[in-house]
């Protein structure tokens, strides 16, 4: 499965992001993350980063995209615990 985070902004901004995947199965735990900075213009949607991973039957997982401003204040966070349940 390929995962790609996206950010939309209503104003020009310099942002920092962190895209993390946590997976658990049969007592085992794996995690990976990517982070970076981006400059976005008002009304623009940009991809943050792309990750590829395998999910197996019985896996429990969280996909978390967190976005911060230049002063390191958290602006937003999206958490997905299944393909159809992101908040």
C-alpha cells in the first residue's frame, strides 16, 4: 500500500509536517515516519511525502499526519485507524 499525505492551506505559509505509521500484529510492533518542510500558497494543495508499506490481515494500525507552523505550533492532525475512518 502506498500512503501519501496532503496539505491544503487558506493562506501562504511555511509549514513543517510529520507523517507516521504505527503497525501492530501478534505482539509485534513496527513504525516508520517521515518529516519535512514545505512552502504552500493560499488555496494550494501539496503532497507532503509518500510511504509504501505492507498491511496484513489482523494488523492494527494508525496513520498520523501532523502539521506545524514555523513556530512549531501544531496546526492540525489527522489520524486514520482504518481506510474509511480518518479524523
